[in-house]
C-alpha cells in the first residue's frame, strides 16, 4: 500500500508497518504542527492521485463545513482533496460546532465523516442532506 502524508506523527506510526510504502514530500517544516508545508509540498501532492484522502481540521460546523486556522494546511488540504477519488474527514467531538477562518471543505465535498461520538443535530442534518456517510463508535 502506498501512503503519502505531510504529517510527521502519521509518518512515525505508518513507517513501522513493512507493508506500507510511505512517502513524505519536501517543503518547509512546522515544528509546532509537526508537518511539512509550502509550495513544494503542494506541488508534490498535485502530481499524485489518491484513491482515498484522509483529512482533519480545526473545526466542523453546519454553516462552515470543515475549517482550518492555518493558511498553509488549508492550501495543502484543498490540493489533496482535489486529487482524490474519495475524501474521508476524521474529527473528534471537541471540534464540533467550531468554525475557523479558512473553509477547507463544504459538506457536499465530504464522502465519509469519522468521529468519536454521535453528531450534534445541526451537523447530522447537513450530513444527511449531502449524503455524507457517518461512522462513529
């Protein structure tokens, strides 16, 4: 299995699996977010196609969709989504109902939402309206 990631924590975990061919792009390193970003990183992802794209964000709200506070991650996540067949959003309950400055995805751009608790009613309604499959346990 081939995996591309810009996140260092994900690379540490995935890199221990001998069945995964892991790729990290070049770019600028953000020590607090533990990720690689920038134009070089965007260019790298723009040259690859993904069957599945896993994204997270800083907030998910009914009126804002998936939002991000970081300009660098916002741009990179848009490129990743654009080059994928299916986008899966991973977000926990602490980010529900929060909206940040940069809109990464609207609900109609999300295929699957994975979370840790049942959704707030307004977000659940948006998922139903845009046929977003919701998984939680």
